[in-house]
């Protein structure tokens, strides 16, 4: 998680908050692209671009935080934001997600440690499809968790995958 934050901070200082121009659906599509690339590399066992899988999981985590911040801010906030304000928002979303992870780990007994890394990729792709459906329904759900819960789950899956991958290396 610290590695994800470090990359986020550096990119924020390099690019500012250019991501504020993206609609939530565009952020969902960016996450989809990253997850689809991971799945492609997992299946083909080769990356021709030179970047591996880990940067894509980090990207998923960070894009999910951007989506959560966008949902919180809405369209009325200014496009350009102070980097420190953005980092505070990043930290707040990361903390909420960490607390969710700890609660779920308690209830599920850290079952994720016995899961295949490729399953995390598939779960992320499934969550993206769910998010797309919720977005197509104007954010309305009848019984299911909303957008934020799905983004948080994807963040946790990305972290679990990074942990599992680091343990196997």
C-alpha cells in the first residue's frame, strides 16, 4: 500500500489533478484495461511491452482511489486541486479500505492467502462488470452494494495479489 501511495504522490506532483477531467465511467474503463492486460499476460505468460503485472495491480488500486475521490467530490469541485488535499483524500480512502479489509479478514480468516493470484484478476474483472451495470443504471441498485463497495473490493484484491506475488518471488 505504501508503494501504491508513493507512486500516486509522485504522479500527482508530476501531473497535478488532470484525472479530474475523467468521468467515473472512464475511470472504470481504465481499471478494466489494466485488469484485462493482467489476464492476458497471465494466459500468454509473456509481456511484450516490458512492464509486468505488479504495476498494473498498483494502477488498479490507484485508479480505484481516484474513482472514490471523484464520487466524493462530484463535478462542482475545481479541476485543479492542491496536491496535499489530494493526498489527504487518498489517505482517507486507503484507510477506509484497509478497515474494510481488516474486518473481512477477521470474518473470512484470511482465506485470500490460499487463493490463486489469477482468481484476484477474475474477481476484479467481475467487479468491473458489476460497476458498469450499476453505472448504466444511474448508480441505482435494488439489493447490492454500491459503486464504492465494489471499488474497495477491487483495491483489496489488488493488494492481495501483490502480497501473494511478492511471497512467491
